[in-house]
C-alpha cells in the first residue's frame, strides 16, 4: 500500500472516529491488530461492542467502499472480534459489525460519511 493510500485511510478513520464519538459512541480501541489482521475501530454503545471497518475513496475506480468488505474480510474481522472479546473478557456484551464509508471530494476538502449499522453478521 502506498503512503498516499495509507494517509487517506488514516484520515478516513479519524473522521469516522470523530463522527461516532459525536453520536455518543465510546472508543475502546483503534487499529487493533494481531498476526491475522486488523480492526479499524472498536466502540461501545448502549451495551453493544461495535467493530467498525472504515473504507475511504476519492473515486469509484475500485468500486464502492462497502464492496471492499468482502466475505474474506468479514471472516477476518469476525475472527479478530472473537480474539478481542476473549483477551478483554467482554463476554456479557452483544456485538455488531458496522462499516463507515468515507467519500472524499477530489476538488476540495469536503467529504461525506455513510455509517452502515449492522453491515454484516457474524454467524
């Protein structure tokens, strides 16, 4: 991944984090990772642990941001979720998997956030 893509991703994660915090979400972890992958953001909200994947785009050349959260990526996030719950001993919480799409405008500094609650299930 190029430095440019990494900086876009980090900026998108910061915007998504600020947005969710403004909605009353409590940030538990950012960029939680182990050797199997990474979860962008982890929040607690109304007794639910929410695992958030953030996808940022300047254009649609590679498809919509949500389309980048493939079946393989979902399985990876679910497995990381199980590991996080086990290590933090958060057994009495329900979990939810959200996706935040961040659309940047290439002509100016504006952006649009789309928060998709319960984007996929971890069966």
